[in-house]
C-alpha cells in the first residue's frame, strides 16, 4: 500500500515540476516575443499589406494601390534577402485566356511600380492565375472586387 502511495506522490511531483518548467520557459527572460517573424510573409501581411485591388477590366494602379506598393517597396528595402512573387488575379467573368492576360498585366503593373521605387527587378517574379484562384467566393460585385487583385508573397 505504501509503495502505491509513494508512486502516486512521485507522479504528482514529477507533473508539478514539468508544469513549473513550462511556465518558466514561457515567462522567463528567453521567452519568445509575440508577433510575426520580421521579413516573413506574416510580417508583410500584418504590417504592410500583401495585395492591391483593381477596377473591372483594368490593370492601372489606383491611389490606394500605390500607397500599399510604396509600403511594400519600403518593406522589401528593409529585408534585402527577401524575394517576392506578385500574382495577378481576376474575377470569374470573361474567358480563361482573357483573364490570364489581364492577370499578367496586373502583376506586371505592381512589379513595375515596385521596381520604379528601387526594388531590384531580379528579386520579383510575376505570375497570372487569371480566374483560377479566387480569394472570395460568390457571383456579386463584392466578391468580384476582392478577386481583382495582385498579391505579393515572400519567396
């Protein structure tokens, strides 16, 4: 009976010690900071913005798109080791061929703007997904507006 009691007490003591070590690791001086890792995709999204939006059947940059791309250029300047891909997207109206070409024009417009702001062109690739990768589902203006974009991602 005593050995069972001692075993149970030893198990409780062991669990308590493990809990103390985990708590100490989370609150000690070596605790990780919260937030995204600097230079990561999560950092780009949280602190700069990863996408710009376009009007229907257009690939020209609007003022709000330029503002986002200015922030992206600054962010890319801060992290010169980071390469990026700009993906052009369209809503689901139009033919596949037309939307692939429009998506490429959108990606190129964003890339060209970043390059004009000092980002080396060799750091940025482009791709068009046309209407194949919608970010919003639905057949209404709200969904279509979200899908007419160029998205910058860390590579």
